[in-house]
């Protein structure tokens, strides 16, 4: 599982943004991990008792995917 942080870009970041949006964020899905995506990750981490570092690492992504499971 890739680790995404400020400055990352690509399809993985688009998927991350879509997951964050499905969990309450209002991001433009553009594949660029900018300040708004970082803020949304921090907010998600805080609400889910994760380490608040603004980095979408393993723990954050596992939680995002589990919250978005159908």
C-alpha cells in the first residue's frame, strides 16, 4: 500500500480523495495531494483516533477502506 503525503500525485491520490469525500470531505478529485487534501486527511485522522500527521499511510488507508466498504 502506497503512502501519500503533501506533493504526491496520481491515480492513487484520486482514489484517496474519493474515499475522503465518501467519508464527509468536499475535495476536488484532481489527483494532487495539496493543502486541502492534507487538511481532509488530518480531519479524518482526528475523527478516527489515528495519529494526526496529514499523511495517508497504512493505518489511515486501512481505516478509510474499511469505512467505505459496501
